[in-house]
């Protein structure tokens, strides 16, 4: 099995609107994504996942 890194896609506009309507006073996780964006990428874990995958095989 081969895993390739994928970029994190932006939150769809409709999803963002619903989330903000569902939490009109805000939500720490929505705010975190809105203000900071992506915290981790697939590449951040590539060495770890490769190591774990190689142990299993």
C-alpha cells in the first residue's frame, strides 16, 4: 500500500457558513482553523508513518 501526502483543502464556503451559524458565539476549534489554518501536514508525519509501516512488514 502506498500513501502519498495530500494538501489540506480549504473548508467549503457552505460548511463554514453552517459552522458559524451553529456556533454564533464562536467555537475554539473554528477560531483556531480560521486564524491559524492548517497546523500539521502529511509531511510532518511521513517519517513516523514510514517507520511504523516498515515495522509491520
